């Protein structure tokens, strides 16, 4: 089963050094949305302090597969 790494950034980078085994890329996309929602739910002040948040998903070779970006405007 492939391992996916969910790195987060809000002005500071927080690398995922352990990764998560998931069956496929679709499962990784679903998990990235969970990571995004959990971090924003648990740390809303951090988001508003930087007005941006990013989840970047890489594979075991550290190749970027996709990212999700959230920005505040206003």
C-alpha cells in the first residue's frame, strides 16, 4: 500500500515525517480534506493570523502529487 505525506503550511512549514498508508490517490485526496478541516477547526486563530493555509501531499519519493490552498481575502 502506498504511503502519502501530508505537509501543512501557514507561513511556517510543518513536514509530515511519518506519512499514512492509503490504498490510492483518491483516498489521499479525501484525507487531505480531512487534514485541512481538522487543522482549521482546531486552530482558527493560526489561519487568521497568516490568512492562508496549505496542505501539500507527496509520495514516498517526495514527489508533489497535489496541494490544497486556502486564502482569506479581507
